[in-house]
């Protein structure tokens, strides 16, 4: 049995990291203008975030001109969606245009600006609190390894961060392609969010359309050939495996576990609950819930 696992939201509960990411992004946007314009920027951000929350399927982490993850899928995606909103607003909103131009002059692109805010926010939390792998996930991971489950952690986070956090939790690990019995294998910087150029390819899930043209992630999936996949962001972690499961007989046995957390998207939860039985399993309780199901508990 091979389990392909995401990192944030599976091994961590990233509410603090998400809040810090958002605070860093908002502060950097304010710093992009003069002191006299900062109250106006704060008000603009508040209006923009209200718009994102009102229509989360309209906005998201924008890659190659398309949405890679919707605005409400985890504690981070709203912040990517804020930059999507900024990019669209710049054509008709003078303040948005000035903000976007200042960000691009300093960072080169909105994507680079967002990435800097994300890394800075997460590092600030780690410096204050330490790495955030939960005790429940640690126990579940050790139990899965004890049972002989091969676990591959495939994450957009860098491999060095993954190793540092798993070492802190005292979870045995190796760096891909090295393998060792009873150890996690870590594949960082997986670029699961990256979408192919062009029109894209989508699947439908309960009225939502999710882009699955993810060449880097597809390469990893086809190389690993997992028996199960677990993640908390359906668009990034599970939509492509579901597309493979629907269209290729050799993938039909693969179990897909979507972890439902208090922060999870309610529209996504309703969409996944309406899928045919066997498409995606909604799991409460994080990684321990997955371990129970793989042991035959559900």
C-alpha cells in the first residue's frame, strides 16, 4: 500500500500560518504606497477580501491566467485570490493599478510578491512557535509506517522545510529518491499548483469546474502510482487524481481522501458529498481518520 500525501492540512493545521501569510501580504501592500495613501489601501483590502468571501469560486490562486485553487479552500488560498482580484481590478481602479505597478517594480511579478509574503509569514510563525506538525498526525504517521504503508509526502513546500519539520516531530524520513523501510519519503517543491499553458482541462464536481492540467503533478502521480491520495485542498491535491481515476482503468482502485477541517470550503464540501460513491471520501479527524479507513474501519 502506497499513500501519497500532501503536507499542509494533513500533517499540520495551518491556521496560524495562513493568518501570518495574510498579515504579511496586507502589510506589504500598504508599504507599497506612501503613508498618506495607507488608510485608503487598508479600506481597499477590506473591500477586496469581502468580495472574495462573497464569491469564492470566482476568485482564487491564479496561475497561467486560470484558477489553480479557489479562494476558500484552505487558510492560504484567499491570499492568492487577493492578488487575482488586484490583477483584474487594476484595469479600472486607479489605486489597484498603482498597487500592482509598485509590487511589480519591487518584486518582478504579483506571483513573486505573493510567494515572498507566504514564506515570510510562515517563517515568522515557525520562529515564534516552532514547526507545526501535530501530535495526532505524528502518531497516525508512525502507525501507518508500522503497518508497512509506504508514505510519500508530495508538497509545494520546499524539501528542506519538510525535512526540518519532520525531524522536529521525530518522524523518520528520506529525501526522494532515497528510500528506507519505515520512513516517509519527501518530495518537496512539487509544483502541484502549476497549470499548463493554454485553455486547460477541467473536471466537474458538484457544479464546480476544476482545472486538472497540472503537468508537474501528473508526472509525479504517474511515477509514484499510489494506492491512495490524501489532501485538504481538493483542486490542488485530488482533482487530477480523480480525473485519472475517471478516465483510466488502472487508476480506478485508487482511494482519494479529502480532509474536512473547520476552515474547509463549504461549497466544496457540498460538491464532493454529491459525487458518486467511491469518487472521493470525505474524512473528519485528519490523518488519524485516514489511518482508520486504511485499516478497514470505514
